[in-house]
C-alpha cells in the first residue's frame, strides 16, 4: 500500500498534552474519518473525549468508523444534531445513538458492517481512515500499547489492530503511561504517531453487560441443553473439535453443557474462538481445548487468562473473520452458537432491528461465523413477550438463511432443508425435529401482539454482508 502516514522524527516527539493538540498536529479537517475500537464496550470513554475535542475545534461533517457503538456513547447524539457528525460505520449500535439513527437524525444512512467485513473494507481501502484513536490501557512514550496493563486492562486489542496498520495516522490514548519499553506490546511504536494521556480511558468493569451473562432461566437452559444434544448428534464432537458461542445468555450457557460432554467423552478440541469468556477459559484450563483465539475479552477472568496463559492467544479482526484475508478463524469453525431477535421461514436471521425497525444491535460476527462454520445453530425463544420471534419474513435480514443450519427453540428444532443429512442424524438421536412452519405456528399461537409493517420510506441504515454487498436496508422506525 502507499502510505500517507505522518512519521514523527523520534519517540520523544510523540507525547502530546491533549487530544485537541493531536487533531491540530495531524491537520484534521471537516469530513475526516475517525476510527475507534470497542474493547471497553459500555465502559469506553475515548470516543466521547475525542469527539468533545473535535467539536471544540469546530470540526464538521465527520465520519465515525467505530467497531461498535454502545449506550455510553450517548454524547454522539448531540454531535449528530449539531452537524459535527454526519455519517457512521459500525458493526453494532445500541442505545441512544441507535435510537437517533432509527429516527432519521443522521444525515447519511449508517453503514452496518460485520466484524470481518469491517476489516476487509479497511484493508481494501474501501473504508479509508484518517486517524485511528486507540483506547490504550497502557502505553509508553514511544507508542507501544498494551491491553493487559493499567486500570482499564481489557485483554487483546483485536479490533484496533487493523485500524493501527491501515489508518493514515494513529493516536494512542492512555491513562497509564509506562516506562519505555513497554513489554509485550499489543500494538508497536512503529504504527503509532502520537500518545495522549488522559485521566481515564474508561471503566473496564463495564465490559461485562446483560448480553454477556449466562442465562439462569429454565427455558433458556433447556434450549441450551438441546443445542448441546444437537452438537453431540451431529458427528462433529470429536478430537480436534472447534467451537464458538455468541454473546447471548443462552448461547453462553451452551459452553457449560459442552464442557460436561467433552469431559465425559475425553475429547480435546483444537480451539475455541471469538469474544472469550471465563467459561471458555475454564475449558482451556481443564485441557478441553488446545488454545483460545481471542479477538476481545468479555469478562475479567478472560482478561487475566490472556495476560498469563500463552495458550490464550490474541487475534486481529482480520484473522478472526475477514473473508478475503489469507484464511480466517471463522472459516475453521466446526460449530457456532448464535442468537436471534427474529427468524423467518427461509431461516434468515435478524439481530439488527426490532420489529418496528428500531436498531438494537447489528451483525458483529454473526454473519461471518454463520458462513464459516460447518454447523451454525441459532438458539431462540418462540416469543419475546407478546411478539412472535419466528415470523414469515424478518424485519431486517442480518444473516442469510443459506448460512443457518438449525433453529433451536422452546417448541422444537427446525433444520434447514438443505441439511437433510443433519435432520436424519437428529431424528435418529430422538431429538424433536419439526418443520420451520410448525415453529411459526407455535410462536404465533401464543402471541398477543402483531408485527406492523414499516411504512416510512426514508432509509436510515444499510445492512452490509461480510463481502460488502447490501443485504438489506433499514427504514425510519415506526413509532411504537
């Protein structure tokens, strides 16, 4: 690639007094693209600090390329309304920013990518980044960055690595300045232009959220148990088994049941991957997997494991899920456990919007891992409150049905018609296989609310597939 990175003359030039000075030194102007990563999840403070500095300089029409946006980023809403921010690209968006975008407040439709698709877009220059701001739990004055030291230690910085390699300029923002040389570095000094020390980059205790806790609900546990039975019956649970769970409570509960199965059958898997939790760390430490591939930690136990266990290795977003890289870990998965807000009769899955079109999240790695794994299992209840979750057509297609093999619900199991081999195996194991149409009937029999069509024509967001094609459009949310 032809680099336009600004190279400073020596390490002593890199530490600047504040973020405002970094923006000035780099010559950032109206319309620039600024990128951020989400390893601190709902505890991140760096995006808010940078945008406050940008607004103070009078910058306008900025493009925010954040790997994910959380409720903590609520100050972005005012920057959208004031014209400081006119476009956003991200793999996941929830909270007040999602509400503002859903209501049509963003000038340009938001681009919702997958984690692998975001890495692909950056590396192919489809998404050029002017400045990547790296929330650095620790850094030295030369720009070496660690994710395992400091008050806000968060583990691997997998989503920031691609940004650091391909952005025109990189600023490490830290609250813990360490003596040179910081070791071992997650991102090295030759990829960092400036270092800015702030009072706090965020709160690492808020990495854990409601979406990253194992369910204790009996129905949810029953669904998780059924998913484990499917894996067992599939023929994939054998020596060298590879596995990933999503971030939902039911998905995470599957790992507990798999630990028991693998222990009883004396199976050692090759790897578990994705966002790593303490449950997967426990399986590694029990010798049930040879290694973990970690793009981000979901809890404190995972952070400590990454810090101390060499078999717990970090990976970039590109290594995780880039479909055009040199081969990604998602494509080596045997089994992936996924969640859903809706599933339709063609097995398409929605994890992007509510039924009224309001944005609630996004693909993240959902589409990437569904496409790459040998067995993609969606676990979901039949209903969410009064609304059916098995619908005729999903409100927003996040992951195409061609990538989904099995739907597991509290009313039975539906197997994609193209997987008749799997359906035969599950029936032979005595599992309750029914048609997707039957699950649709079950879901709607107990539903007391109806899904209303979205009538607004204004497009507020575009849902991208991992290859960059637009899989669906999101229109302005219908008022509830």
